[in-house]
C-alpha cells in the first residue's frame, strides 16, 4: 500500500491556503487511498526566534484543526514530531551524508539569511540544517509520496538525493519518495499582495484568511482584496494576479475551473461576493468541528499519544537499520530483539 507523509509547521495560525492547498485533500483523498501520516512538525518551528508557550499553543491548535478538517485517527496517523525521537536520530545520520553546499543552496535558507543579514543579524544553525530534518521526517517512514506546495518541492528533491546517496554508499535502506501536488488551490496568494503566498507565519494581515476567522471577518477580507487595472474579469495569472487569485480560490471552493469561471462575471465586485460566500461555507464545518473538539481536549491528547506510538513503531526499524548501515553499534535492546 502506498504510504504518504506530510507535515504542518506551527509557526502561525492555519490559513485558507493551508486548507485548500493541503489539509482538505489529506482528509478527502489521502487518508482513504494510502497509509497516511500527518505530523505537526514542531521542531521546525524552533529554527527562528519564537515564544515557547506560543509554539505549544499553536501545535495543539494545529492538531485540533487537522482533526476538524476531517482527518480520522482510525484511518491515518496524526502525531507531533517531537514526540517521536526517531526524527532527530535519523536527522544526524543524514547530516553525515549531506553537504554544506547543498544546504546553502536551499532557496528558503538563502532568502531568510539574506533578510537577516540586511538587518545586521544572523540566522540559527538549525535553519541551515532543517531540510535534513525534513528529509528524516519523510525517510523514517518509508513514504512513497509527499504532498507539498511549490515552496517545499526543493526540499523533497533533497530528500530524494540523500536517500539515493545513502543507499548507494551504505546499502539499500530508504524508499526514494516523490512529491505530489494538487492541481487547483495549491498556492493561495495573499489577498492584499497577490504575488505573495498567503503565509501563516504572519500574525495579522487583511490579506490572510485564517481558518478560525468569523464569517463576517472573512467577508470583509475578501471584499477588500486587491484586484487589477481594467474591468474585464478574466483568468490571467501573469497579467492580472489579483483577480486570478480570487478565481483560483473560488474554483478550489466550488470545484470549477478558474479559466471558465472568469467568463461568468461582469464585475470584480460580483466575483468577490461569490468568493466570500464560498469561503465562508467551505470553512463552516471546520470551525464547528473545531469548537466541538476544543470542548473535549482529552480526545485530542489521546489521538496524539496513540499517533506517536504508532509512528514510533513504524519509524524505529528503518532508523535502526540506517544507524547500523552507516557504522553505529546496535544498542543492547536491538540485539536482544533481533535474537528473539
């Protein structure tokens, strides 16, 4: 059976982009067709300056929203990255296979490092090496597929390179995964800056629709969305990114095609009204289920505890094998288990 792994980083409140680009597909498709693992990758949230209490709070909120979006712990494994030690064990092993040059070529590292240097600061070492931790997240479970957006595709390519290199040097150990992308809604853009991704790491912003925004807040943000010069409503991502973003959101919410929807409307105002109502309706069941889960925190804690146990059992054999292959002595417990 195909195995799917994907993670979500608790660096901010989850957005419409997270839902349309990833979470909805995880619930509607991936957990039914594959052996799927969905992880709150909290260790990745430590690569930048952060408030520890906020990371914990956002990690719990992310887990609750994953369940509210339709993930079923009877069908898939939902867990927190730091609850499974195999991630960090394998990360160091893979750091011994990766090169400094590979890390410094990662686009996200280069962009963030350049911004910090311009401010007279520096970045944490973990920001440089976190793509290796991401590779460990994936390879520990023998994942065949990794659903990602365009901004993470380079990291999956690195994961593939590290898996192939390790297998060639030390023997067949890892499954070489592939990245998969949804066709529509994979990259929802900021409503106020339609050439920039709708990112969750920003605390506030009129261009960001959060999953827990009240309906009136959603409507206000959509109605104030930046459009483009001219009056014709047509799907032109290059020439008219503002209206193209609205049409892509509408298509993702209703199941239509952005190019076809463009010919239906006579004004930007009409597009915005329909987008606003479509988004409100898409998010309504998520918000309602989230409210129910918050009233029963013990359920979420139980899901994460059981998920970590399952994930640990899946990851440990592969990580132990990688450690042996690269030259580490097996622990006494491994020797005992191997002789039984």
